[in-house]
């Protein structure tokens, strides 16, 4: 089993000064992650999502991390692939450059960037996102594999060379962000790894693993995006680990509440997240209340309620001592998860708690699974 971390660069009370400090804090977390034994760091790409994600140029962030590390893998989790965000060849060039400079440590995930806010910023149409993500994956994989490349699809490219060539041959591993059963099946059919980035918990991860495995078994190869197949299944694990279990639970659920309310704001039109709750606020109860309101709205609209729909309000995660985290990872291992993606940096989690959580995982959790 592999262990990684993911960075959204979330920020309560955003100012330029606090934003700049946050980005350096995230780099420091990534450097510590290598020191204590993590296998990989992932960075998202989002645009104009105030508070929720200030990680707009993950290729720059990951390059900064690569320059300060020597072993840990560097993952785009994910690049927004629709053409309005960036030309597929620029994705291929930038990722190959980072692969060359990092000594072959790059992983590349693909995503849609499908919030209304992001699409409006870049002129992206929702109906184009799925087909363009698929085409972009095919373009990037082909451009990396061929010394002379051309493409004639919804866009025309070349002929020409994509330089530099990646160190990992024929190309770095490919992934997709997966939050629904349909995208899991698509990832399996494409032959790319699945990044299951939901909060719904171990029981939902078990169901998602079963969907992915069934799609792998049924795959006939007709939709593979590359000659190289990557059947890696990675699942999110929100976590804060401290010696004081109650404090870890309070800090973790507070951070997750900020995360959940930020998602509800940008993806569902809800209010901005609460940045200054009462010191003794029960964040788990607040999220349970939010969940009940969402379920009621979905029922009223006759929309089926799946765990993924309400997952951000589930607090059954690795918030507590190292033993709490070990027990949660044991559940994921039994399910067949190939990689645990620790989500530590949430908008209100202090840097000291982030660093202590990383240390505890490196010293007391990860060694139990080596």
C-alpha cells in the first residue's frame, strides 16, 4: 500500500499575505512528508474558488516541491483538461519538463474543472468537458510516446515534436479524478488510475472498489487511451492525528466543516463557509444538520440520495490518535485500496497540527503497513 497527501491550498480569512504564507506552508508539509516516508504528494488545479482552493498553478507548486525533495513522487491530482483551460500539448510539455527535472517522479491526473465559476472564467462549456478530457488524455499519451506527433480530431495538431521527452518511458502514469460510479467505469475503460476523492467513508470506498473491479473485468480494450495501462485505485482519507484524541477530532471536524461548506458554496450555490464558529461549536452536529437539509432537498426534488451526495458531511475518518488512523487504514487495506491519500491541509487546520499529523503518520502509522 502507498501513502500520499493532497493539497487544495484552502484558506479561511484570505488575504494576499496569508495566501502567500499558506503556499509556503504547503511546500514545507510536502518536504516533511518525504522525510517521514510518504510515497507521493498530489496537488489539485482549481481556478477562482476563493477559500476552497487557491492552488491554481499546480505545475509551479509541484516544481517547487520537486526542487526541495529527491524521492517523493509528484502528482497532478488533477490537471483541468478541457481545452479552454489549456492546450493538451502544453500539458504534455509541462509534465514532461517536470518529469525530466524531478528524475522521473511525475504522475498526471485528469479532471473536468466543472464548477460554474471555473467554466465561466475560461469560457468552458459543461457539455464539452467529458469528451475533451478523453481527447486530451489520448493526445497527451500519444504525444509522449511518439518522437514525431500529429493529431486530427476536434483540434488539429502538428506534425511536430513534443519536447522535452519524459524520463519515464513511454510516459508517466495517468489517472482520473473519480467521484461517481460512472467516472470509475470510465477510468477503468480508459486504463487510467482512479483517484477516489470523496468523503463518504470506507463503506462507500468498498462499493467504489467493486464498481472499478467490475469495470476492469469487463474491459475489452476498445477505449484505452494509451498502450500503457494503469489500474491503480487510490482513496481519500481525511485525517488529523495528535496525541490528544479529542483535540484531533475537534480540529479535524472543524477543518472538514470548512471544506464541506466551501464545496456546498461553489458546487451547490450555498453560502460562504463559516470562518469563525463559536470556540465550543460541535462541528460534527453542524455537518449532520447540513446533511439532513440536503437529503430533504434531494427527496423533494426526487433525486436519489447516494453516499457521495452527502459524503462531505460524514466525519467517520482518521481524526484522533495514531491508533485511530491505523484502524481506518486497516479498513481501507481490507477493501483493496492501493493508495491512501491523506487530506490534512483543510482551511482551518493550523500549520502546527498539519505538521504533527504528518509526523505521526510517518512514525506511527505508515510503518505498520510496510
